C-alpha cells in the first residue's frame, strides 16, 4: 500500500499537524509526504499541452514528484481554507494533476480530505470551510477518486489551536478508515 499525503500550507501549523496525525496511522514505507511549502513549483499556464499529450510541459520540483502521485493507491489532501478557497498551493497542485485526471490515472484511488480554518463552527461564516472542502470533493469526483472520509477543523486561528484537540482524533479515525479501505 502506498499513500501520498499533500500538505497544502506553507505555514508549519494546523494543516501540517492534521497531516502528521493522519500519517501516523501508516508505516514510514507506506507514506510519502509532499509538503508544498518546501518545494518550488509553477502555476498551471493553461496551455492545454496536457490535454494533447497527457503530460505537463512544466519541469520543476513538483513534476519530479508526479510519479509518486501516479503510483499511489491513496491520498491525504490537506489545505487551509480562507474565503471559501483552498490555499494557492493546493489549488495549483490540483491544477497540475490535470494530465492524470484526464486519462483516468487517478480513477479508482481513495483519499481523505482535511481542511482547517479560523471560522468558528457555529458562526455565520463557517460555510467558508465547508465550501473549501467541497472544492476538493468536486475535484476528486471528477478525477474518479473515492473520498473515504473528511475532516473539517473550525476555529483554528493560531498555529497551535489544533494541538490536543478533538480534530486530531478525527484525523486518526479518518486515516484508519482509509487504511481499512485499502486492505
């Protein structure tokens, strides 16, 4: 079993902690972590080269990791959410997956989705975190990736708000469900 976890935040805070909690349910040889904050990669240019060739024409750090993405059985996608939007890093990563999505490389794979934001769960703007998650769900649906579980963490303003919270327990549970679905 091979799982690729994608950290869609350049900060070393709550998103990273959620991914670390989820990854702890897998052995080190089962998991590869792509930390988008630690690699240099470019935006999709919309050139449509990938529609014709099923390959991205951009050669950067991310393109060197795409083999791991293609070979994985499952994914952990994690992003902070602001204004109902995923982080720019996660959005760019998803855009760069287009060559795989168009030819079915991702179809039949599984994932868990993790989002975190500062809106309180019962606030009038809590929908923002929900909408960010829907964006990832929509991508997965179109790429043929089965969403096994999802975690939405609310009320996380400081980088340590998620530490020792019930949200980490939810990440453990989601990762356990992903593991079970792969066995």
